[in-house]
C-alpha cells in the first residue's frame, strides 16, 4: 500500500490523499461469524431482551449496551434461534466479546 493514493469523491469533486501510518497499521474489518454476535463497542450490559431457545427475526432487539453514558440498543441482523447468551445484566464487555450465539 506504500505510495498508493486514496481517492475521495464528494459530490462532483475528487480529492486525493496518501494513507497515514496509523491508517496502514489499523486492523481491517473482518466479517464476523454469522452465528456469533459480538459487541461492537465496549460498555456495560443494561438489559437483555431474549432468552436461550427463543426464535428471533432480523431487527428484533437483542440487548442494550451502555457506553459513555449512552444506551445503545443492539438488534439481530438475521433470523435464528438463540443458542447461548454469554453475558448477563451488569457485565462489562470489551469490543468484539461474544454476546450471543445463534443456531
């Protein structure tokens, strides 16, 4: 990626820049396993809306994570049956920690 320009297109204008060292060292996004749902942010589990063996649909609420004094409701991204819940209310979770698995 050395000396590789990055082109940004905003409306009708094209802007060209070089990647910074921080950009080059940043971890690249990886698609997670569809049956394991992980925390997208670190925080505290405030509320859990589901139980094990419950059938869920895309868009159904899963849980609420409080981070930086803001509640973030996390919804399911696809249909499945809750296999295991790895957290409980009050748990402090790290980014990418497994919260729920589906089958």
